[in-house]
C-alpha cells in the first residue's frame, strides 16, 4: 500500500514538473533561470531591504508569508488594484501606491495589465500548477507602444502569480531588469470594487 502511494506521489510530481517545464518553454534561458531561482531572489531582496522602513518591511514579509491557494480563472478576470513593492534596488525598499490593473482574456490567453501610472505592463499568464501562474511580458513607459515579450531584454519581465485570499493576489518578479529599481519585485493585487 505504501509503495503504491509513494509511486503515485512520484508520478504526480513528475507530471507536474513536466507540465511546469512545458509552461516555461516560451521563456528565454536566462528568464527560465530567474523563475527557477525565485526563492533565492526573494531572500536576497529581503536581505537588501532590511535597512528600509520597518513597517513596510513587516508588511511585505507578511504578504510573502501568505500561503498560495488554488487558482480558478473565473475568479481572476476583471479589475484589480495593484502596487509594486521593490526590494533591494537603488533604495532598499520602495512601496508604491495602488494603480489600476486588470486581468483579461484575449482569444485563448489570459493577461495581467497595469493600465495607469508612469510604467505600464502587459504579461501573459500560463498555469504552472493549481496554485501558480507563470507571468511573462514586458513593461513600458506610459505613452510608448506595448512590445511583446522577447522584443527587448531590458523591458522583458517574468514572474509567478498566486492567489493568497478571496480577493487578493501576489506576483513575484525575480531579478527584474527594467529601471534597475529592485533586486526582487513583489506586486500586491486587490480586487477593485
């Protein structure tokens, strides 16, 4: 009985791992590595942010400590408020105000878009497993045309999106390149009312 359960668990793990690798297929090798090293990026970002505002540091640690919950696409589509928290950049810790974001379905794909503020972004969302979505796309200054992922290494971004509450999501972007403003970026999303 134990042997069967162990074999089943290993088979499920292997299948989930293969599915996650397939989801990473559109990424450039360096970006695949960034996703694979997300935990190390988070730890490094928190270490570099340690000299930042104590209350903001406590808040981001709480945000990161929330367990991931199962995702359902129908609960994601719609309007969100989002804010970026940058760890370990030019400034040790920066918490930005909330901006308007949305998750939309375009043809057969799901996208996260930041639609207000000085920096805009559009990222495709692809399932990694039942609790994580791969996020890959590009950021741009407001007013510039949106470019697809892969068009400009500097603006390309990759990360992982998770649901951490009934109306709350968290995205983590390891080692973001654009603007050299962070070693690790966390985006908090709250359902807009």
